[in-house]
C-alpha cells in the first residue's frame, strides 16, 4: 500500500478514527491487524516470512535475557542467522549466483546451482535491521525482553515505518505501545502538516523529477553530457524528496496517534563535508551501522590503517545493504573513499585554508560536498556498472562544454528531449529552490515554532496552498517509493 494512494488515505482515516474510538487495551491489536493488512496489500504470502522471523526473535530475546553469558551469545547468533539468512536468500542469492557463474565461466565451467524466481519482499532490509537491533540490545543489557508477543510483533510491523523506516531501536519504540495516547489537537495538526509536506515532496517534486531522470538514465548513450548532468542533479533531489517524503509521512502518521519516531533527515544537502552528510542523511541507518558494526570493529580507537579499513568496510556493507548489484557496492565504496581521503588530506587542507581562508566560505564547502554526493548517486541510479561508468565519464569529460553553455546561456532545452516540457522543467527548478529555501529557514530557527506564531489566516492560506499544489501539481501515477526496493 503506497502512502501516495487513495487506498492509503481511506486506510489511514479508518485506522486513526478507530484508534481513538476504542479502549486503550485493544489499540495494540488494532494496530497489529492494520499493519498486517498494510503489508499484505503488497504481496500477501510474504507475511509468513515476517511471521517466522518474528517468532524466532521473540523467543530468542527471552532466551538471551534468561541465559548465562556463553549461552546468550548462542541465542543471539541463532537470531542473527535467521534474520540475515532470510535477507541473503531473498535479496542476495541470485546476485551471488550470478557472480559465481561469471567466475566459473572463466574456467570453462557451468554453474550447477539453480536460480530462484522470487520477488524481494517489500522493505525486507528495514524490518530485518529493526528486528536485529532488538536482540542485540537485549544481549547488551540495554533492553528487557518483551513478553507480550503481540506488542513485540507490533514493534517489528508498525505500519507507518514498516517498509522504509525510520529503523527504530526497541528502547525508543516498544514502551510507547503501552502508553495511553489521548486525542491532542496540536499534535494531530503537527502530524498532518508533516504528512502534507512529505506528500508534497513526493508527488509534486520527486515524481516530476523522475520523469526526466527515467528518460535520460534509460538510454544514456542518446544524451549529451549536459543532459546527463541535469538528470544526475535532478536524481540527487528526487531521491531526497522521495525518501525524506516517505519518512515525513511515516513520522507524521505515527505522531497523530501519539508515537514519536526518530528524525531521519536533517537538510543533508546543506552539509559542509561527507562526514556531516552522513550525520544528516538516513540517520536511522547510519547510526545503526555506527552502533552495530563500526564501533564493534573498533571505530576510530585503533591504528589509522585499521580505522580507514573500518570505514571502508562499513560503507561497502552499507552499499550492499541497499541492493544486490555492483552499482550499489561501488556507491558505498565511493563514500568510504571520500571519508578516508578527507581524513588523509585534512592537515594539508588546513594549511591551505590558513593561507587562502577558503574555510570561511561555507557555500564552497556545501557545493563541493553536494557535487561529490551527486557524482556517487550516478552509481546508485544507473541500471548497470557499465552504464554508470559511461555516464560519469561523459559528464566529467564534458565539464568544459557544460560550463560554456552555462556561461553563454546556450541551451536549447526542447532539442534536448529530456521528457519534461519546458514549463515543467522550469517548475521543477523553482520547486527545488522553494524547498531549499524552506530548509535554509528551518536551519535558522524552528520552522514549526515560527509557523505557529503566524496569524491564523496566514497559516490556513499556507495549508490550502500546499493542498492545492498537491492536487493540481502532483504526479499521480502510483509511483513506488525508491527505498521500497530495499
């Protein structure tokens, strides 16, 4: 069920109305049944996979809490194997098999292992990581095992963040299912504003940008360097609006019912370094990898070569988490290299800054970070590694031509055949600028506080403007959220 569908609108209204109408003691059951229905709206049979891992982790959590030190680790390993095993079969089996076939072909051998014709369950990586955090936190002594099977199931399946996060920790979410959330007008209006903003980013900005991006990236050889650069910049904003739009709607939906989900994005394209970018982008995932992989590997508390290796390994695995394709692995490797090179050259850059005072120009740092991130997105978006290499090479070699066109305004947009008509192309740019202006304002002061201080009439004009924009400017083609595939 897509957040940007009429189906979800009816579902949301019905579930929320029932939630505040029934007794508190039955709300967990309503939310669990609703979450099952929400997930089964995609591929119904896959609810069984989720059910099996829930049962395993539920009993593993209790066993870890009761066990002695040595047995604790055994039960934790059983839980992790179950979760990673499901992920490996559905997400990585055919990828591994493809690469094995390629290797065997070099020795003139056939691969005897059969391929599996299976669909990837929606949001598998997200609820797998959330389930893993539960047993890990019990093992570390930071969380007591949940005895109520229904509430634990709801922790894994809570529909607002089930398929694309935020990836919550048990100590942040489990206790909230026992709280009696009352109807609160201010909280509900706050949640509705967040939903509207997220929906605006998704259907008005992201889905409009995707028309051009899909057109160019589907046949990159038919487009020049300028077109490829435009499509790449558009994708940079498309994936942000698409994913952060989902997160906003998830957080807003939960907030209306009284649940607080963690912030997942914090104006990432205003970052002044790659390190800062990863503190602002997909925060629930980056902190997951930090707490459960980077720090256990030793983090930065080891020798410098080992520290660099830790960084690189974490980002390689992060890339693989996103998809069973070498393009994602290269994307992760690029970000790992960015961080390593940034640390290696920090002393040199500090000396340059003392002479040229470049560090005083935040815009240059933001722009350079944005361009590095955008370049890496090429590998994330391209269908194949060959296509990504072609696009990146053509853009890099075409930089002089692109700069010349910008300086002389020598663009014949209609002749570029990018899939968007000229008015829609200009509207897309305007929408991006408006969004970034909102982000800039929110960085100066709390935008919510500022907004609520405005006169009643101004607030409602703003509400109607956003709703009007969603209805009349939105692209309603039931486009799936990008991160649903992960």
